[in-house]
């Protein structure tokens, strides 16, 4: 699993996901991030998993890498990056832990 650098690929995938979201859906992006400096986001390793599921007679195999998304010293999301055994991206998901980053208390 490590020879394909899954954590580094997941980090690239995360920044591609965020930058695409910012470009393609500016209104939705702004609701969450506002004018916050997203370059301050820190990505830390959470886990890596080798997944082999059987669907009917066809195995579904992939590597899932999970990164913690840290902003202002708090966990705001987890990013899940799935790739096949050749290192090619299959899918990714960003799951937020907090609804608003810019909420002022």
C-alpha cells in the first residue's frame, strides 16, 4: 500500500476537492468558509485501510486513506480518499464535523 504514497495522494486529492468546490460553487463554499484563510488548514494522518468487499462474484478492492482536517486547532472534517491498487483515484468524500467554521461565539 505504501509504495503508491496514499497519504500524499490523499493530500493532493483534498486540495483539489477544496479548490474545485471554491471555483464551482462559490456560494456554498462561502457559507462554510467565508473569508477564512484555508491555507491554515492542517491535514494529519488518521488511518489507512485495505478494503476487499465481494459484490456478487466480483471483488471490489481499494485502499482508503483518511485524513483529519484541522483548522484553528480543531477537527473540522475528515477526508476519505479511495484509490485502486494501482494508485488511481476512485472516489473521495469530505465529511464535516462542525457545521460552520466561521461561527463567532
